[in-house]
């Protein structure tokens, strides 16, 4: 039966991309756990059939692996690239790194994802290896920033570890202290980390 001109035609459902599935899986990982990241749960949350999933992924393990790789690239490679592209002097770069945990909603989302991945890594050796690589890459990058300020290798590594530990702690303890107290902690860390050896 032909449709009358006044009657709107049905809109085709937009195709889900692998990134849509990965985003939904990451949300489940954060809100529940890796055990909740299952094809049937995702399909129900996204109001699609399970068959839609298999257009993009071989199986659940493929999704989990690609979600982990996407996180690794976003949380490390892309951040380092953005920092490098800005061309800040090393001292400003360290100050900028110290402010990462306080960058609003994006920082909170990144911290929640990271904490969920760290919890997952305690149970899965493959995830632990990726997380160890991410930690090593971040620490190496931060140590290079301190080396550029003239600190020796051991001193640069130690200060990088202190800065990185501080960032992780601020993520873990995000609800501790007022905004003014958080600013005081950041200022203290900046003074300690940038003080001459």
C-alpha cells in the first residue's frame, strides 16, 4: 500500500560500528565488571540482536581484546602524541601532567575506566601484561620529561614514579578533599618534583 505524502517514512536504523560495541562494553566494564561484558547483555543494552555483534567481532574474546587495545591507544599513545604536538617546555609539560586528574568529566571517565581495567588485570594475566606495558610506557615518557630538565637517569625515573603514583592516587581518592585541598596537593607535588636534586 503506498504511503500518503503526509505519512513519514520509517527511518532506517543506523548501523552500529565496532566502536559502538567497544564503548558499550567499556561502560559495562566500568559499571559492573568484566564478567558482565557478554554479547547477550550488550545486545540487550543496545536494543539490537546478537547477530549484529558478529558482523564486527569473532567472539567475546575478540571484543575484550579490541576494547583493551583501544583503551591502551587512547590512554597512552594518543595522550603522549597530544602532549608532544603542543611542544611545551619540559617544566610546563610536567605541570600539565600533574593537572591530568583534574580535567573534569573526561578525567573522571578515564579514571573510572582505568580502575576497572586494573581490577580486571588482577584476574587476567593477558590484561596484566598490557597494563604493565602501559605503565612502563607512561613512566618512560615522564622520566624523559625530567631528564630534559637535567636530572640524571635514576633521579628522573624516581621523580617520574612519584608523579605517576600521585596521578593514580588522585584517581583512586578522587572524593578526598575539597577543590582547594586538591590544588594544595598538586602545588606541593609540583614543588617537590621540580625542586633541584
